[in-house]
């Protein structure tokens, strides 16, 4: 499997406080990696650095063949190559409230990629249908349930056909049945050859649907390996602590 | 002046002379008389040596009447156009500040005998001396005057006959400065005022042939006819003993014609009040004028708001996205505009900048209100742009939208929804603030109502009508805003 995402020696600071202290991380094409850790471990920062929303101090990031360098975040006009290859689904889905589900999905293809409207509509409907929300295409975000909004947000991120999909706590608004359905949908995306990096502290979800698990603790990667192994026989106290809190709602 | 010195002396507790007269005067209530010191000399003006004291021939005549009544005069400042209504309210007993003897006044108030005859004279620019000699020569031209005066009535009649365009001012100085500046082609006003302006500012000529003659009177409320009759007796006595002449000579408005006029007045029997034919003052007669003025208010407000929105968006975008220099400059603009009265801004734009750029009144009104409201709009838009959650902008970035696309497709539309309700409120406020532009000669709804009220002698019906028109404009707007807000409520 070729590498969709490669992170080496990543360091990031917020103010004067180090948030990431040398993180190495790989996601292969067709692989689902769960990025785990308690709140404040640095999970979101990793995603935001890879999505070029936050600067980083040291290290390298290779995402979908696009290289990011330490220092300030480049201007959007210099990030076109990254934007085409890396999609992101935000924790609170961040759908645009003034647009319908379909318009949310077609916005980037029509305006950023300059697809004809008919092609964008067709691709968007296919994505929405594939995620089981085709019937809700003309609904506004406020009319969607948490699960529906989550899947529309995934469709929106997938519309430009990215190699890498970043997801921040995708299960936080879902009931157990919906989590299962989401897991199935993500598995389908991986089968298409995409690499998925999912920040989560939902142990059940990671165990059921991730290929590999990496555990972050205070900005350092403390444990990594196949999901079944790491989550069954944890070696680091931070992982054990995660498992202790397993029963609590996310 | 000697009398004033005595009064001053008494007031200071040092008066040794005239003790018996002043004790008597002190026993009676003061004789309150109303006038407008803004009208200036030679009628009533603040004394340059002591602005708390007024002087002028009307001041002296009021003093003579008070003296004749054995009372002390006390000046009450009142806006010239409101003299009649303040009189009805009982703010003072007599109004006299170049008040004209007009049929409407005779119908409504008890007038003294006319004590001064004046001519309505036409002032034109020197180059137009031979072109505009009479009102008939001014067909289709703009002619300025003071609102609610005999001259204004004359211009309104000429408008019907010849299509001359009357321009009504709130004061008697700016008609002449606007004449010199070329904003109007002639000014019709009393010769006293015209002569004064010629001395003060110059730059125009007065046509020798008067358009009409009129006379100044003192006004009493109808219930006060007995006091009016006493005042008439005093005025006749002062005409006979030459006191009036002496006063008019002091103020350099005496002439042989005036002497002949005084002789005529003394020979005549007092004129009957309310003898003039009753004029049509029904609501219906004023409705077309009010409707037209409401149209001016609407067009003015819509244009000013359009300017304010366009400029406001530019200012807000500059303050959110611009470099530091631009941000500071725009912040200064916003604070200066919001920190000074819109009335002052209109004056500066229309009169203050007249030597640099000579804006037509309506354009100045649109620009003045537009610039003013742009400052407020920009703050609304800035707050609305900043109210859009950061994650929305990040989502737009991760989708590959450029910064401008993110503003146009994501941030702008959401900000508009935040801004809509305050914008509508501002438009309703602008609709009402548009009444301020009457100070720069635009006759809009409130000004037209004031003209109507002055002529009708009451604010009750005109005020209610005017309020109904404003409400019929603003209530539907507020309703639409509430509906849009509900429909667009951001989840």
C-alpha cells in the first residue's frame, strides 16, 4: 500500500506552550487510522496542521503528494494542490446553514474546481445516495438530524475526490446504530483507495472499524499498532486510561 | 437706551434715579414679548457686547409698549416660524420680530396697527440685472425666500402662473449666499433684510421696482384684544411723538416713504380683524402637497440608504480585510461621522463646502445622509462578518475556495442574515432623519407638514396626518424585516 499521508517529527506550539512534540504518523491508501487520546492530547492539532489550518514549528507533512513546511500557513492560492487531495470533516460538521444539502456538496466542485453544474449535481447526488441521504438533498442543515448532517458533511468533503480524508470526532453526535452505519460507510471509502485519519476517543468505534490505532499523549505518540492489538493489550498508561473511560459516553 | 440703563441699574441694586417708576413696574408682572434673535438686526439681535441682552428696533418698540403699560419688558426667545403657536400657548403676550401683516395672521390673531412699511424686493446677481427685473422674468428659474412669509406666498402664486420654482429657506442669510453661489437665480424678501445682506455679504444687486409692499405688526392672542388695544394706543402715541421715528433712524431704516406711511396709519381707523376672505385650509387642499413631500422623503431615503449600504460594505470589508493603514483611516471616518451631529454634517456639506463644490440641495441631502448612515451600516456589517463562526471559514478553505469566494459564497450571505434586522431599523431611522434635510432647503414630509401647520395655525391635524404617513412607510418595512429574519434564521 502506498502512503497517502506521511508526518515526520511534527512539532507545534500554541502561544509558548508546545502542543505537539515530534509526532511521526503514516496513513496508507485504503487504510483507516484512528488517532486516539484524551481531550487535549493534540489530536485536533494534528488534523488542523495537515489541513493547513494551523502553522507548525518543525517537521514535515506529506499529504496526497503535497508537502507542507514549517512556518506560517501559506496563502490559499498556494494550497490548491493540497485542497484537491485532502478533505476534512469537522466535529460539528460545519455545514453552510444558508445552503441546502445538495448545494453544500456542489459548492466546491462548481466554484473551486469549475465543474459544469450538471456534472457537480450528478456527482453530489451519487455521493448523497451512497451515504443514504439522497432523499434529503433539498433540506437545509437545520432540518437535518445529527447523523444526516454528518453524512452530508462527508459527502461535501468527498466531492472533490480527495486521497486523504480527515475526520474530527465523527461519532460524537451519533447513537450506536448510526455509529455502525458510519463505520460501514468509511470502510467503503477506504476500499476506494482513500486514506482516512480519524481523530476519536470512541474506543468501540476504533476497535470495530479502524485498521490501525495511534495513541497521542501530551503531544507525543506513545503507542501504535493494529487496532485489535493496541486496544486489547495496551502497553502505555495513557492507552489504559482511554480504555478505562470506554464505558462513558463520548 | 436710557430706559435700559435704568433697568440695568435697578437690577444691580444701584439705581438711584427713576425710583418711583421702577417700584411701580416691579409691582406688576413683567411684559413678556417673544422674538427670534436668530433673525438678527435690525429687528432683534444678540448684543455683540453682551450676548445675553438683545437689541434692535423691535426690542425698542417692545420696550416702549412695556413702558406705556407700566411694566418691565422681558424677552422670550422663540423660533420665528413658531411665534403664533407660542403665543397661543401663552409663552408670551406679544410677538414682534418682523412679523408680517398677512391675511392668515389677521384671521387667527389680534394684530397691532402696522408700525413699519416694507417692500418685497428682488435681489439678483449683477450679471442678471437686466434679465430678471420682475417675477414674470423668472419663469422656470429658482427663487429663494424665507418660508411662511408674504414673499413665499407671492412666489407660490407666481409658480402657478409662470412655473417659477420657489425655494424655501429656514433663515434669511443663506438665500443670499446661495444667490451669489448660483444655487438660486433670485431672492425675494423684505427690503430691510435685502439691504442688510447687501451690506454684510454683497455680491448681488437689488432691483429698484418693488414686487409688493407689506407691513410689520405685533401679534397678540385673540383672547388678549384688550391688551392689544392698549398697545395700539401706545404705538399711535409713539408715532405722533416721534419716538418710533427716532428708533428707526437709529437702525437706519427710516425714509420719507416711512414718514408718509406713518401719517397714513395715524389718519386711518383701526383695521378690522378677520376681514379677509376665508381661504381653503381643509385637509384636502394640503393632501397633494403632502403626498408629493412624502414622495421626496421616500426617494431621498431610498437613494441615501443605497449609498449607505454600498459605502458601508466597502468600509466594513476594508476594516476586516484591509491593511493597518486602511483600517485606521476607516475607523477615523466612522468615529468622526458617528461622533458629530448629522445636522452639522449637512450644513458643512451644503454651505461649508459651497466655495469648493456647489452641490444641488437634493444631491447634498442624499450624499450627506448617505455618508452619515454608511458609518453606522459599516459597523453593522463588520459585526455581522465577525459573527460568522470561524469554522465556517475553515470549512470553505478546506474545500479549496479562494478568500474572495469564501467571502462571496459563505461569509457574506451569512453576514447578510445577521445584518438584515439592524439594517431595516436603520432604514426606518433614516426615513425619519431625512426630515433634517429641510435645513438645506429640501422640502420633504416634515417640512411640508410644518408649512401646513403654520398656515393652519395648528399642529393637531397636520401632525396626525404626517405621523400616519411615516407609519404607513415604516410599519410594513419592519414587518418584512421580521419575516425575512424568521425565514433566514441561522440554525
